[in-house]
């Protein structure tokens, strides 16, 4: 029997995924001790079952990762037949190479821990760098939410939309969404100081008069990059400015900063549970898993 097992934080997505696959679902009991340590308990038998463990590891990512490792390791100990780890937001994937001497390759360590914790397959969504999965000693699948985002944008009835990527790394996604919407796209160049983290966006002269602009990225964290692009788009005569992404982390006052910078709406998926979670990635994840069920 195939079962979807999900954490409390990923209950909505776990439930939707089970409904898409038309299979049983179960949750894991959890609580936090006064000192911050996690307590987890399986409330149903998993012996001989194929488990799809859903745990999106957005902030607090360290806590969610360790709880995931506990869950995977215990599931195997309790006799689960196979274990598929579905981690819609995979943390530390941006730290897959050294830019400064002595930097920790956190992405590689996460991959080793997943393998050690008995995951047979990893499924993630729009990982920041596809190459970051190459070091994982297991089969991995990187699902994209871009077609789902494009379908959602269609429903907004945008006026002559223009898709903007904040940097070259996001250009492929912008091209894909623009193709589905049958419209134009472009990208900016971004520079990040490896010490201070300060972000600079090179200004471009674009004719956006009367056009609704969608600034598209895989992750929106502090919103600083989005603000830079939004201000340039506003100067170029853009109408509505929508920030769209797969993972809307929206750390700190990111929402306020983006709204002050001219963004009129923020759209994300349920890889992160927030007010911006308008789009479910469950259909895309389910499609990727059907070949294994």
C-alpha cells in the first residue's frame, strides 16, 4: 500500500497530494518541548508500506530538516518498504559551491543526510540550482511549478503582460511562462556582494507603457531584488506589477518593502504556507510520482 505521510506544517499540500493520487494519507504527531527539541510519533503502522513523506523545509528550515531526518529514519526502522521524500522547498540548495575559501557546502551535507536517513527518492520543486542535485547519491526529481503559475496568471486577465526575470538565472523560467502566455519576456543582470549580501540590479530601458508586468523568480526571500526590478518597471510605465514565484518565503518585512516598491500583488505556491499560497503544486508532484506507484 502507498501512503502519504505529512507533517503538521505541510498538511495542506500533503492532503492535496493524497487526493490527487487517490491514496491513503496519515499525519505524524508532533510537539515541541520547552527547550525547543522536537517530539515525533507515528500513530499508525507503516510496516511493509511505501511511504511518500511530505515535508517542505521553509523557515524554520533547520528544525524542519531535523524533523524530516527523524521521520525518514524512524519510518525505515519501523519497517517501511520504500520511502519517497517530497521536499517542495529544499533548503541550502543555493550553497552548492564555494565562492570564498573555507565555505561550507551545506547542499552536499543535506544530500548525504537524506541518503543516510534512508530516503530512496527525493522529489523537490524548482530547486534554485538544478546542478545542486548532482551531488546527491540517490535518484532525484526536480518538478517545475512554472506551467501552473502561467495557468494562474492567465486567469488574472492581465493587460498585454510582460514577464521580467530579475536575473539571468531566472530567464529560462520567464521564457517558459511567457511562451505559455504567448507574450514577451526579458531579464535583468544582478550582482550580489558575497560578503555583505548587497544586491544591485543593472537598469534597462524597456517600453512597458500600458503593460502589466510579472516579475518572476523561483524564490522571493527578502524581496530586495523584486523591489529593484519593480522600481525600474514603474519608471518604464508599467501598469500593474505582480511578483510571482514558486517559493514565497517573504522573510521579515519583505511584503511591506515590495508593496512600497510598487508591487501590487504577490503570488506564490503552497510549497510555502503563507497568504501568497494561491497555487497548489500537488498536481505537478503527483504527475512526477505516478511512474513509481
